[in-house]
């Protein structure tokens, strides 16, 4: 159950990243690169989501490595 919730959160973060990328691409096409403040705001949100997802995946990797090393000993 916990793993399912974590996977769901990861999927939501991945969707948020994808949505930000799509919005950036659309803004670039529609605005011709004119609206820098909004683009920077979207980039900041994108980076924050990517950072949270990366940190979560790194924590999972550490847990997995710890479990493997415990099993080896």
C-alpha cells in the first residue's frame, strides 16, 4: 500500500514535470520568447518537481542498497 502511494506520488511529479515542459514549449511558440518572467517561473517549478522526484528516487535506491547489504551479511 505504501509503495503504491509512493508510486502514485512519483507519477504525479512526473506528470507535473511533463506539463511544465509542455507549457514552456507552448509559451515559446505563442509568445515568441517574449514572456521571460512566466518562463522563469515555470522553469523554477519544473526544477523543484524534478529535484523532489530525484531525491525520492535516490532515497529508494539507498533503501534498496541497504536491504541488499543486510541480506548479504
